[in-house]
C-alpha cells in the first residue's frame, strides 16, 4: 500500500479518535460543568466564556475541517511525494490533534465542579505541558513519517526557441490556482464568524476575531490564484480574483526564463515565499515559470503552460537586447 493510500486512511482513523476525544469528555462531564464554561484567562483570572454546546462542537468542527484538508492534500496533491512534505504533513496532523485535545482537557479541568465560569482556575503550568507535548509528538510523527530521501532530479526544461515576426505584437497569458488555499481561508473565516455568532467570545476580543476573519479572507482572496501576462513591456503577475496587486518585471531586468517542475516541499511551503529579488509564488505543485534576473536573483510562479511563456519571454528579451 502506497503512502498516498495509507496516509489518508491513517489520517481518517486519527481524525476520528481525536474528534471523539474532543467531544466525549464535555458530554460525559456536563453535569459537573458550569454553562457557560470559561475559555479564556488573564492575570486576573477567567475573563471569557462560551456556551457548553459551543465549547463541545466548535473544536470538533475545526479539527474535522483540518483533517479533511490534510486528506485532500494527500489524495490530490503531491504533498507526500517529497520528504519535507511528508514531515510537515504528519507533524501538523499528529501534533495538532494532541494540541487541541490537551487544551480541551485543560479547560475542562479548570471548569470542573465550579459553580460559575468566573471561578474557573486554569493551571498555567498545564499550558506549557500541552505545548511541549504537541511539539514533541509532532516532531516525532514527522520523523517517523519522513520516508525515504528524495531522489535528486533535474526537472528544468529549456523552452524551445521562438522567432518573433517584425511589426507584430505577441502576448502570452497563463494562470495558476489552488482552490484548497481559498477553501482553507473561507473555512477559517466561517469558523471565526460562527464563534462570534454563537457568543463564544467575550468583550473586546470580538474586534480582534473580526480582524482575524478579515485577514484570512483577504489572504485567500489574494493568494489562491494568479494570472501571468507576458508582453513587450515585460511580465505582469496579477494576484487574486480581482487581479490586484500586480507584480511587474520589465524586460531589462530579465536574463532568461525557463520552465521547471516544483513542489511546495522544494520552497518551504505554499504561498509567497522568499523576499523581493528572490521570490516564489507557490500555489500548487507542478509546472512553474522561473525567471532569472540579470542581478542574480529569480522569480518563480506556479502557472500552467509555463514552457510557452518562457519561450516568449526569452524571445522578447533577446529582441530587446539586439535593439540596443
């Protein structure tokens, strides 16, 4: 059985066990818990509460969304085809489950047999124990699930030479998208709003969560897709549904372009990686357009039909230099 089959099955089993561990204790101890229960503490004690039903259901919902995304990445992506991807996948899956269960049990212990949520007493040392345990189990799971080392391969493809006809304009447009990133942002956005709607947030924390929801929505809106346009003016990379912001690369900055197969494991994850002058926009594993700068850096973006785009870039750059 391959990792692509075995890992989702194990993730489903682990997800079910963690979901049960999150839901069963609050239900079993509901007669000994106040309603609402304390869910937030400060130096002065408990200062935030949530209905017992919200405390029981919401963590399970958050966890199941995360497990579903992890299974989707394993089945339809190339996350598990590289060692770094396997390490992160197993580490976050196992460590994340331990973290959620640990926090849930710690919160239950603080509320147990209390007459009111305001009298709940959180053991501060317990938070450190939960964090250490989740980190340790995540690291161990990543190490055990790392699999065999990656076989180094040269996936760079030099694009075919393209001859441009004098006096005619040439344009290439390519697109790259990752619906999972948009789904992740939308799911997080909805969960935050659900928390607010069910009254699971106290006082000024509502404003902070609304801000978080807005940030998550914007991240999904602007980083889940790109449109790349190549013209005589250079390369324009437009982000998101509305094509803004736009990253422009003039021809005089470009040394050459090429197509290359890359995965999130090669660049450290999804999203915008690196820094200006040496940046990668990684939306999905597979074909990428790689633009080498004359200054020595590069720009990489996940986009379909990258080889044809690279050919036009090289032809335009060669023509621009011959005119000088």
